[in-house]
């Protein structure tokens, strides 16, 4: 298991290549990458705040739970904070398992929990001003399926 | 006892600082919120709607009924928006 | 949409990087990569046969259906044939969508249909001999959920 | 009429060739299977259990009841194992 919380950009492709390399036990590797979306075309950037003392521990707890529930071969979580431009990678999860159903389920579980249980807060900065992204009821509801 | 109180996102912005050391006799998180709210309008503004807030004691998510005995760090913030 | 059926290896990491690059409309990118699994440690290699005239058309049909159902921004499918060593990438799908639920669902749909509806056949070659991989009832059943 | 008949995976191995041109009056896929089965033991071996087989006519998956009128290519193979 690898968990990284960082301000620096990361290389999605390089991370996937490294994560999948040399696995003979895991036939299935799933990744999710979250990018800064600009729906309206006027996003200047995203500011992501986090809780340094808690973030890594919280994510490690979530990832350990995923590994336990789905007998994963491995899991990777990378999450950035700070200032992010439109289109930039925000975060990435990767899961490896012998079979695809486990790799998919674990990746979705990780994403649902990272959304609502890892201490990050997003602020959108546009030409019109700044606004904190509000948590969606559907993201909280998504936890109920696990 | 004294405890480090941390604020994040718009809670931090409303209160105007990211952390402070607080002397308190509060037995629970809710007691601490009541003490802070009584202090100044900016705390009242931040804590006006407790359902819009989340709390962590010593970096573990918990709820407003949680006891503070032995706690070193209490953090208040809005629902998280990671991922 | 991009569909590639090829004998040559492909670079998973490079494919993900290229697929995700410069997207401002899609906040969510999901990939699935299938690797040659060697459970018993005596796999020499996998031989994958396909039906050249039909393969690309069949996959394009499946991918078009996925794009239509989940309003994807884009989809990518790469599938190899020929001789593959243990640990080697067999295939990869990638999906891009504004929201994560669509990107995940579409990637799982693509995988379920590629398993049972794209004309590929796998043969395992071990020190003990050769054997065609048998289709699993659960793979056929997986189609019922869509 | 004449039609190209293709075989894949263990169907190909049992019959011993990947494709052949067949002169036939078969009206459906099932008729064609019956004609081939009657030919030689190796066809009989390949077509012994139709439930273990899949068929494509002109590169579209179909079933054994499908008509052959106008068909140029018929392919027989086991259930697919891609992905």
C-alpha cells in the first residue's frame, strides 16, 4: 500500500506503469484519476486545503479497509493540495487484484470514502470570485452502499 | 485544560485564523462550541449551523457529543470535498 | 473513441497520459488493465487468437454503446493478440466522463462485454501442455446487469 | 451457393483448418452444421455439442436458426474469452 499527499504534480502514466509493473499475481489493475474540471470555461484555478496531521492517516485507514475487504494485491492513493490549474490531475487511486470485480469495487469504495472522509476542501477561483465547493448529498449517500 | 483548536476552509475564514490555543473547562465538543460562540460574533458566525460542520478530536472524525477529556487537538471544518 | 487490436505490446502509462491529457470537460478518468496472470507459477505464455475481420467492428459497437449510455467524453480500447508472457499487459480500457459514477460504470460495462462478446480466445501454455481457457458462467451472467 | 466457413480456437484445431470454401444448399446455420457433421468424423467431433459453440454470420454474432441466404462468411467458435 502506498499513500502520498503532496503539493507537487504527479505523472499519472508513470504511476500506473510503476504500479502494474511485474505483477504476476494480479490480472486486474483499475485506476481512477480526478482532473480539475472547468464546466463554464471561466475557472482560474482550484485551491485545495487539507489537514496535514490527519490526511495521511485517514487515507491509510480507508485504503487498509479496501485491501481487507477485497483481498487486493495492492493499492495506491495520491492526492494533491494547493493550487491546481484546469485540467490538472488532482488525485489518483489504483487497485490490483486477481479478478476485475474486486479491483473495480475497491477503487469505487476508495473514491467514495476519499470524497467524504478524507480531510480535503476545494475552493473554486473564477473571474467572478471565489467559492468553496459544497459537499453533495449524493456523495454522502454513496457511502451507504458499502 | 488547554487544547489546540484548528479551523479549516470557510470555518477558518469566518473565524479569521487557522488555529489557536484555548483554555477551557468544556467536557464535550458541544460545550466547547458553546464557549467559543459566546466569545465573539465571528465565532457565532462560524458555528451558527452545527449541522453544516464536522469535528475531529485528535485527528479522528467524531461528533459533537464526544468528550474532551485528555484531548490535545480539536478541529472544526465543513463536510469534506476530496477526490 | 479509439479502438486498437494489435500484436505489439503497448505502454499502459503512456496510453493513460495521452488519454487524460488536456481534458477540461472530464473530471473523471477510469482505466482497467488486464495482465497475464500466473496463478500456479508454471505458465510459459498465453496465446490469444482473434477473428481479424470481426474484432475491431465488434469492439467499436461495444464502445459506441458505452459512450451512448453514459454520455462519455471519450473511450479507448486496446486489445492484443498473439503470444503474451506472464505479467504482460493483455488489454486496456479507458473512459472519461464529467462524473466518476459514469466513468466507472462505462469501464465495467466495456470489460463485461469485451470478455464475452469480442472474438478473442485464450490458450494457456504451461510445462504440462496447452489448454484453451474456458468461458465462465459468471462472465456471461455479468452481462445481465446492464 | 458457396460460402466461406471459418473456425477458431478448438473448433479450428478439431477440424484441422482455419477456413474453407463450402458449396452448400443449407438454408440456416443449423442446416450447414448438419451437412458438415455428416462429412467426416473431425466435423462431427467439432460440432458434437452445439451449446458449446457460437456462430457469426458475416461477422455478426447470431444463432443456429439464422438464415444463410446471401451470407458470404460463416464462423464457428467456442464462447469468447477476451479481456
